[in-house]
């Protein structure tokens, strides 16, 4: 005898109607089917398992790595009259005993635990005696090495779920590209037909991506125009977080630093300040953000290339959750890409590229192609997540201020050829010198003055080649080695060399600045 989901939505949660696809997922899970829900933050994933857990007999087991979020949810559910508990490291013995008693009695609707507890044998014995309504796996991307936050504990959840064959399982995550979605479904034993992707568009967010020529100043200027608003600035390292937040404070901004090097109380204090203040800029590493509930974040900025498109989407998605206009700015450069490539390659034997490594390179290429792209950012993002692409959005930098594109395919072929002919070991400086016909000692000693590409483009210097190189790196036609500075061909080089793929570049930083001033934006 299960209760009607719509009735629960209205009487327990006080909402009149389901959101698109929410109702569908809830109906399926209530009927005992599995689902993997890929829905962005704020889309309403929690109800997707809370309502079926209440509707079905027995207890819904919810596995979530976010202890703070669990306690928030339990508090809210209890206030709504739902019988539920979280068993975490902070739970007192009395509370835990009460929770397990309710579990045994069949009066507990929801039980929240962290993955490391869910996989403990004592815990599994306890629940094996209980009747489970469903098993919900929150932050399900943690099960996939292809996701952005792999957690080995998550691999133990599959055997746990398999111990309850008739119990529906529902995985939930905000961010996973197509490949990762398939892997999560596979890892959790959910069939691909039961994967639901919903609602990634965030129409109120303006996406802007710029090359970082002088990043600190660029960011300071951008923030200057947004004084008094609350936002997050992501920086790549703790040292940069500390330095930039100090700089902001010196400039009279209300700013705080946040990274994993702070003590637990310091971090909690910073988080609380951020949630309550309406003009605080949080300068942070990616350690900041998960589970923070602040709907009126007005901007999210990145000082450097984030880890992946998923990470970018998730991090920028913290802006404008109230639906009011919000802005994002990402600064990046070829150096970020080179560093990320060598980080991916670290720890792998040369020549033996693993699946994981290959996927990471692909993800990085997708991200840099997105950053270097002159097309609508929103279309690019939605396509990446497997949602049908809409018309150009009119609300991103490239739609608002379309860059003029220059076809540099011929130059690209020359540069790729020169990289190839010189042995794929040298930096852009040497390759450009060879192309320019500079018979310096090195070129002479290496015999590069005898190559067909020597002096092919006498009127171009290294500065002219940089944008072409950057675009080729973005397309994964060139790979730059951060340690040795050498550039080599990537997999996309072939089609460019054959004339099958065009290479275009947007306006370069100086022209862009002029254009912006004229446009008054
Ligand atoms: P997610 O887990 O996907 O980030 P949440 O489950 O926290 O999102 O939901 C985000 C907000 O939307 C919550 O405040 C929730 O109560 C609200 N919400 C969810 N479903 C509905 C609905 N059908 N109608 C109105 N509000 C909803
Ligand atoms: Zn657009």
C-alpha cells in the first residue's frame, strides 16, 4: 500500500506540482524501477528519492558524501513531519540506537549515511534485516573514474545494492558528460535506458571566457565593476587564493580566503560569513562550494582553467540559483593547458597510455576547445551534457559580442609541418625561427636550415604564431609539454594537415580590447 507521490508532494512538501522530469523519475522509482538522474544543482534531485522513500513501504537508504547536507536535509524533513535520521561520525550513540530501532520497526522513512559507513560490514548486517524502500546514491559521479571526483568507497556500493535485488536504486548527480553517464550507469548496475538527463540550461547566467594576459589586473577590473556584490573567485592554488584575497582586501573589497589548508573552524566560519553577507567575495580553491546553499551568488569567476567542463559547469552553476541575472568570467591561457596535460601524464609509464589518461586528455581538449571557441557557450555546454542544442542564446560573450573569425588553416598546416619536420621536440620559439628562415647556431647545428619548411614564412615571428598555436592546442592538434617546453602533434593534426578540418581564430587580445571599448561593454 503505497501513497500517491503527488499527494506527498503537496501535503508533506507544500509544492503544487512536479518539475519537468521530476514527476517521471519519482513515478518510476515508486513503481520499483531504477533510475540514474543527471540533473543540475537546484533542479530538485532530493525529492526524486525522498518522495518514493515515503511512498514505498520500508526505509529509503540514502548514501551521500556530504555530511553537512545530510544534516540539513534531515532537519528539514523532520520539520515537515517525515521520520528520518542521519548516521554519521557526529551522531550520538543514543541517536544512532534510536535510528536503528526505527529502522527495525519499519517506521523510518529515510536513513542517510556516508559511503564509508554504508560499506562497513556491521552496518550492512544491520540493514540486511530491514525492509528497504530504495537505495539512493547521491553524488553518483563519485563512482566513476571518469567523473571529476572519484571516490574508491563508491565502488563498494554496487555489491551493497546487489544484496537487495528487488530494491530500486536511484543514482543522482549534477554533472557528468555522456561518457561518464554511461560509466556511472554501468558501475551502479542501472541500465542505460534508465538514464534521465534534465534541465541543464541556466538561462540567467552570462558566460564569458577571456584569455588571461594579465590575470590579476583583468580580474581586479572585472570585480571593480561588480563592487558590493557577492561572488566566488576560484584560484588554482592555495598560495594564489591567499595572495589574491589579500589583494582584494587591500583594494577595499570584503573578501575572504578559503582552501583546504585552513582549520575546520576557520572554514566553517568563512562559509557562514559567505552565506550571510551580501557583499562578500570568496576567493577559494575548488574545496569551496559543494553543499553551500546561497541562492543569491551574483558571480563566479575563474582565475585559471578549471579541471573539466563538468567542473566549470558545477562551479559556475553556484551563481544565480535565485534565477536573477548572474555572471561568470573564466580567464585562461595556453600555459594552463600545458600544465594540465603534463599533470595528466604524471605517474604514467611513457608509451603506455591508460584509458583514464586518454579520457582525461579528451576532457581537457573539450574544455580548451570550449574556452577557445567563438561560438555560443550555452550551446557548447548543453551539447556536452547530452541535451539537445537550442538556438544561440544571446546571453553569452560570443553571442553578445560575436568575435570576427579569421581562417588560419594554411598557417596551421605550415606550423604543424614545421613541428613535425623539426622532430616534435622543440618549443614554439625554435619552430617559429625555422619558419622565419633564421639561420641561428642552433638551427644550423641541428641541420634545420636544410629543411623544406626553413624560411617558409619570412614575415612571421613567434608572436604571430601564438594564436595559431593556441587554437591548435585547443583542438588537440598540438600538445605542449610543460616540463620541456617542446610541442608535438596531437591526434587532431592529421585532418588539418589533409585540409579536412578548418582552423579559425578569434580576434587577438589587443583588437578585442579596442572592440570592447568601442562597444562600450
Ligand atoms: P538539487 O539536489 O538538485 O540540487 P534540491 O533537491 O536541493 O536540488 O532542490 C532545490 C530546491 O528546489 C529546493 O529548495 C527544493 O525544495 C525545491 N524544489 C524541488 N522540487 C520542487 C517542486 N516540484 N516545486 C517547487 N520547488 C521544488
Ligand atoms: Zn550564446
